[in-house]
């Protein structure tokens, strides 16, 4: 099986699809092969070697060649000084030179690179790792990074969503059960810990685990032993534990809703993943990649984005992080024709059309009165309140956007997006302040 034609130029290299998208595809291939069960190990090793060769060739291209198209999609972003730009690139290059397996994570954000460097040091050890971060930031992917770079890479990787298991089935799911142990237990069943023996078990949403389950998990960490439900037999298990949460476990332990001793057992190595709004430099790369990915799955040409839609995607806060961005690009690719625009966004995040956003004082009542639904009336009232709040704030700070962002504890680019949405110009407030000072 030949993975690629060395004499041919990949279509994705010459098309508007970013090199980041090509790199991500290679990483997904590597990950898929690593978990493959229907191929013989020699064949998997051969394919992984071919994928690595292609990946190294692509990553050997200059940073400018790989990311220039995606970076150009951010017109307002000023180019960082060379010394600032060089540092993250050198850190990532150092990881690659040490044969680090990224498992699809890409980007030069310093906080992400810090997390990857911690993962690299933790991976060869047997120490438990706790990964925290908001929902959708890629915690399971980071767990796979740790597994893939450790000594257990060819052993099982078992993922468990602790928040999706009913309390009554938790012990059976984790530790297994004997036939007849309870109603419905028609056969002996291995639990997740037995399945992960000699490999890694990933406990996602560990903060959702009830206190009774926490006690049993603590025993596994201490004794490396389990008992199936309905059995007296002690079973030894050797599984590397990686846990993840989007909650503050330290605060939960102080409140008594999470065992403090379990928290300290799990967080020997602590990895924090930044939210996407804190990694905005990666958004153009992700938009480019997910657009290409969606086009491939939907068997269509990549959708084009209007400038105002691209501007929205670059400045939106993404409470659902990378998962939300991916879903948005799939939605746009499905609903739009050749070109996607703001109306193709979900209604609840769609910015108000410019024609309706610029409202003067006293017009909100008429707009609300003309609304055709309660939700439309609520949106009109909410927008007017938001506009008034911004105007009052700018008046107080003399039109200085940076000061207003600090006062509101807001991201400056998001604040600028809100001002643009309402047609508010900070210079008008600066002129007003200067006129008042002149009179004085």
C-alpha cells in the first residue's frame, strides 16, 4: 500500500487549503493507524513510517510558506516582532526534533506549547496526569498525546466519560461484574480498568464522579486492585491514569464535593489547556482546516467565506471552543452554496444586521413595538441595553477603548467587535471629551 506519490504535488498544497490542514490530516492518519486493530503490526509500522516521512517533509517547509494564507486571513492582526515570532516556532521545532508525536495538535501558541512540553516530560513516567480546560479545548486529544509518547503506546487506550454513566452502573462500568450480580447481569463482564490493563485509562469529566465512586477509584490508585461487582476475587490491574475536567477540582475539594486526597492523587502532573479565545492566532488555521475537512466529508468544494463572516469567526469568543468552531464550519459548508455569510450562522449567535444595529436613542421602543415575536422583541431590547452600556462606558473613559476593556475585564478585540456591531465610533467620544475640555 503506497501512502503518497513522491513525484506528485499534493492538491492541498497548491489549493487555498492551508498547510496546517495537510499536517492535521497526516496526524489523523497516524492516530488512526495507531489504534487500528485489523492490520498486522508490521504493516501498521510501515504505514506510520511513510506518514512520518511525509509529515517531516511538510514541516520542513518554511513557516511563511506553510501558514501565509491562513495568517493573511486576519487583516487587523499586526505582524509580531521577529524575536517574538521565532520563540514559539523554535519550541515546536525542538519537540519535532525529539520525535514528539503531536496526535493532531498544531499551532504555535505559547500556552499550548507549554502544555505539550509538560506532556512530553510526563509521558514516559507512570505518574497520574490531570488535564483541565474548558469544554471543547481538546482534553482527550492531549490524553492521547501523553499515551502516544509514553512506553505504553502499543497498549490499549480506554476512554471513560464519568459524567455519562448512571450512578447505579458506575461500579459495573469501571470494574466489571459477575453473572447474576444484579438484575440484567446475564454474563460476566470486564470493566474499563481490566480492559485498560497494561495501557492507559482516560477518565473524562472526573469532576462528575459521585463521592462513592471517588472512594473506589482512590483504592485502585493506591492498591492497583479491583473487584468485579458480585465477586470476592481480587484482580490486579496496571493502568496509567489520565483524568480530565472542566471544573475547578481544588475548589470542589474545599467545598467537600470532591475528595481532597483523590485530587492530590490525580494531579501529580497538572496540564492546563487554554481556551480558543486565548489562542486566537490559531483560529485562521483551524478555519482553513475545518473548511477543508467539511468539504471532504460533504463531497463538495470548500465554501468561501465573506469578509464580514470571516471577521466574525476571527473575533467570536467560542464558549464551546474548538468543538464549536468545527461544528460551525460544518454547518456553513452544509447550508451555504458557494459562499457563506452571516445569515448561515445559528440564530442565537448571529450578529444583528448593520441596518438594524445602528439605532439612535428613542428608536428601541418603536423597534420593539414592530417586533413579530417575543424573542425578536427581547433581542431588540437587549441590543439597545448593550448599546447604551457601551456608550456610557466610552463617555466615562473619554473614548479610550483599551481603558474600557480593562474596566469591563473584556478582550479588547471582542469589545471592538461589539462597538462595530452597534456602529459606535470611539473617536466621537474622544472629540466630545476634547470639546468639553476646551470649554473649561
